[in-house]
C-alpha cells in the first residue's frame, strides 16, 4: 500500500508537469485550444526539459502537420526558433555551454538537419 501511494504521487507529479508543458505550448500557438499532443516526455539528458509533438489549427483554418517542440525553463522552442537546437542538445545530454552561447547570438542550425536528426532518433528508439 505504501509503495502504491508513492507511485501514485509520482504519476500525479509527472502529469502536473505535462499539463504545465502543454499549457505553455498552447500559449505559443495561433489556436492553442485546438492543440493535440503526442509523446510529451521528460528528456533523458536533462529531466527539467520536455519534448513532444503537437498539431493545431493554423491561421488559415486547417490543422498543420505535427511539429516537434522542446520546453525548458519556461521557454517553448519549435524547429527554426533560435533556442530549438540548444534545448534539443540539453534534452539528449549533448549540450555545450560555449556552443549554446554562440547559438543564442543568432546562429541557428538548418531546420532540415534538426528534423533529420529527430527523425533518426525517433526511428531508432
């Protein structure tokens, strides 16, 4: 019974984090209320960062394709945003502070390279 209570508490805490993450992502979308989430998970390299996929209605009305996001430190990053690569690296445990500082000064990895890396990781999990 005691172990069950601990597991329930841990599950509730994680669920609360996911809700915080999803709410932050919704605030960054044109029509956040339409958001549908897939695979929102804590990162293995840094447990304070989350990643997942979301699709939502865009400004023209139809649903967009599914888009990968990272969330950490109250910040949401989608592919193409300056912090996407930095959060992705920290998520998978390959972050480098010096590289991150230059990344924050406007040097963004090509979206194609980031997308290919994520697809490769998803296929091999």
